[in-house]
C-alpha cells in the first residue's frame, strides 16, 4: 500500500513538470558556416571527379581506394561528442518504448514477468542517469549552455528538475519489480509511472537534441569539441571499463527479444483501410 501511495504521489508530482514550452533557438552562425562549408566541399568533390576521366587516373583512384584499411562500420571511425550524446538518447528511447509497451500490457490485465522491466530500469539508471545525465550533461553540457544565455539556457533548470524526477520514478519502478512479481494492486500505478516517465523523457530528449546540444556545439571551437569527444570516451571507459554504448545496445536488445519487441516490422503503421 505504501509503495502504491508513493507511486501515485510521484506520478502526481510529475504533472507539475508539464511546463516546458520554450521557443527554438535560431541556428547559430557557426552551424550555418558548417553547412556552407559542406556544400563547398561537395562542389570541390564534383570538380575532382570530372577531372579524373583518364584510365591512369581511374587506376590510381582504384589503387588508393584499395589501400585504405578495411573498417568495420561504426567501429574505427571517431564518434563526435554530439553524436555520442544523441546515440545514447537512442538507447534511452528504446527503454521508453519498452515502458510504453509494458504499460499497455499492464492495462490489458496481463500477468508480466518483472525481469525484463527490472533490466530496463537498471539500464536506464546506470547508462542514462548515472552516466549520460550525471557525468556528461550535468557537468559538461548544461553549465556551458546556461552561461551562453538565450532560449537554450532558459530550459536548463527544467531539464535538471526532470533528471531528478526521472530518478525518483526509476527508484519507484525498481522498488515495485523487486518484489519478484507484479501485484495486481501495483499494475495501474506502475502503468501510470511508465506513461509519466515516457511523456517527460520524450519532450526532454527532443529538446536536448534540437536546442541544447546545437548551442553547446556552437559554443566550442573545433579543437575543444574534439577534446570533449575524447573526454567523453575516457569517462565511458572509466565508468563501464569498455564500450558502454555497445553494451547498452546489447542489453536493451535482449530485453526487446524477451518481450517480443525485437522485430522492427511490427511497428510499421498498418496500410490505409
Ligand atoms: Fe537530460
Ligand atoms: Fe540527454
């Protein structure tokens, strides 16, 4: 009963966070520059390709291409700091998808195995809260963006509050599933906790991806951004002892398999009736 009341009161408190409306920041000048440079680069590549018409040139091109070391996709190429943050959001979004599906099943009166839910909440706590939020965003991203001022700075306090609220809800979820089975009296409060959590984090991560991270990136020089990418890799290694992202993807994939959610095709919208 105490747990149920805690869950309800936590959910009720979440509703107070539904103030989140801030306007999008215009694209900073440096980002526009990047895009323009990319266009210029494409033009240059086009001219070079046109010039390389002779047999000799084609042969030289093939040799130089063949001389490149073979790379496994996504393994050896450098992952930039912002790409790192955004692909971590990808793992967290897959956790949210598990929570959404679980809420539907709980409402359907199904008796659920708490193990996959527990593994998802533990992954979110360890990878999302303990690493992505507490070691990257709260230390390296938010202070810089707040200092920059403007619309992105204005949402930082809300984002911090949502981090704290998320940790409370994760603690509640873990407390319920630690009982070993989901009691009937816990089903509805748990479903509501999942819904509140998913609603909050969808808005949260979308705002970070589209407003906060671009401003953070624009506030750093190319060298600083590169250094931050390396710093993030060091933190990841220190925290997990290996590639935390790869491991997190494996863990959420196993949960999806256990719940019958691994086949992406099942999420394709049905054809028009
Ligand atoms: Fe965040
Ligand atoms: Fe985030």
